[in-house]
């Protein structure tokens, strides 16, 4: 009697959302793995096209173009994401705000320059979830110049949806990696957990630790993704919507949660809470790995050591 071929893991790379991405699936051969991976790749492409601020025909671009004027019809998926955003704004006391993406108008992390208070003021005046008016099936931005930006959770949402697409297509083990944001949906072929390395926040070619994951979302946020240094201070792309200034206090944080969406939101909140970020994660009781401003590595199990 012929035996079925042993299952192997196959890593299928692709690019999306400005990042190097991959789909790893457990399958009997490469052809099957590629066929499965394409379902995830197509789903990521769909979400990117629908919510990218760089596409004039995207759902968000249509909403932003009508700011201060007309209502814009939205479908059930967009309404669900707006519901999620509203919950995050409320839970964070406004520290997490999807209307704060317009701060990119005054921050260019390719140029080491800090905007003046006069430059920040008119942009800060356009930030605030109170300006997002909603009715069933439609949304309106109250002030001309306002924008919605799902960049704070869009990649993580796409990772979750891509993993769901893989499972629906018949994949039972593997993971989706969107630029370092993971959704793991089953163990390795031998039943062991996947080992996911966490980048060192001060050494682009190094790792600070690794995490064993069988199921769920693992995401990382830090002050090293886009930044510049000026007069001895690091200015990173994670911006406080109240002040318009980059956060300080943590070099990086990784969180493990049931979904990439939840993990990503917790990472962002920890970074936005700066020096109090670790206390926030401890209070919430989620598994994490965190590098503080001094370069100390902290785990949710209470262990700590130098990250160097």
C-alpha cells in the first residue's frame, strides 16, 4: 500500500504594504504550498488596495477626499474596522487615534528636522476621533483636511485575514508574516512550535530573543523602524497624537495575543505609553518581550537581562 508523502513546510515570499512578506505553509509538495499561499497573497493585496492611503480609489481615500463636506457610503467590512478603531480610541483615552496619520505632513523621517510648534499646531487641530461622524452605512469627517489612516492596524488585520483565507483553502498549519507581524495558525510538521526571532532594536542584523509560537498573533513595534537622530536624541515614527511628537521610553516591544490585530494594538499602546508601557502590559496580563530605554530586555515572566 502506498503511503502519503510526508508533509513539509514551504516558505513563499512576496512583497506587500511596503514590506518583505512571506507565507509559510505545511503541505506535501511545493506546488500545493504555492497554490495555498496564493489565497493569502490575494487577500493581502485586496486589503491593501481597499485601504491604502496611496491609492486615490481606495475606500479610505474616498472618505478623506470628502472631509468637511459629504457623507461617504461604507460597506460592512469598513464599518467593522471603524468600530474597532473607535473601541481602541476609547480604551486608550485617545492615545491611539486613526486620524493622527496626517502628522506625516510635518514629519519626514528621511530628513533630520523637528517641526516647529507653529508647524505642528494646524495639523494637531485636525486630529481627533470626535470629528469622525458615523451613521449606519456611512461616515463623514467633520473638518476639511482631516484624514483616516488605518496604518496603525491595517497590516495586522491583513495578517489575520490572510491566515483565515489559508485555513478556508485547506491549510491547517503555518503562518503569515507581513513585515514582521505574524499570524500563526498551527505548529510545524513535527508538531513543535515555530521559533520566531525578534530583531534587536539597535542592531539591524541581530536578534534580541526568540519566541516559540504555535497559535495566535505575534507583532513587534519599536523606535527603529523609521527614525532619525539629532543632537543626541532619537526621533521615531510613532507619534503621540496629543503632542505630535515622537514617543520615547521604549526601544521595542513584542506581544503575543490570539490575533495579530490584538497583538499589534497592544504593541502600539505600550509604545504610546512610553515609560509606563511595561506596567500597562503587566496590568493586562499579556505575554510580551520588551526592551526599555536603557537596553534592558524584560519578559512577561518577570525575567530581565541586558539586550546587548
